C-alpha cells in the first residue's frame, strides 16, 4: 500500500489527502517519525485538516516527541474549532489532557 501511495507523490493526485494517507500507513507500520513527516505535509497543505492534526499528534507522541504532540493537538483543536468539527475537537482535547497529565510538570519530580 505504501509503495502504491508513494508513486502518486509529485503527480496531480498529490495533496493533503495523499500525505495524510501515507502518514496513516507509516503509523500502522510503526514508523511514527516517518508518519509524522507526511502528516506535517498534510497540515501544511490544508491547515484545517483536523483528522491529520489528530493523527500527527498521535504519531509524534508515539515517536516520543510529547511536546510536539501537545503542540499538534493544540493546533488541531483550533483547526477543528474553526472548521466546526466538534468530534475531532473533543477527541484531541481528551488526548491532549491525557498527555499533559502523563508528563511531569517542569521542575517536579514524579516520585
């Protein structure tokens, strides 16, 4: 599937949806850093693509980049709100809060 999608890069079909699809496929394969690259491309091409923001946050978190994941969720929530996508807004809010709760506060030891 990935190779089929990659063949479309640079063609007339290349766009946010293709980049999002590649990101999802790489995430399924466990290649979260690579997934994040394509998902970043997707949101650059369509800043209101709330599903791509959500997937980007998830991939960044899985790649161990929690601060970047939080930023992606925050930006995704704003995009979802602007687009009227209440479900995506709610989901990303939950994911963001879980991530914030799991992260130790700066200067605090979690013992």
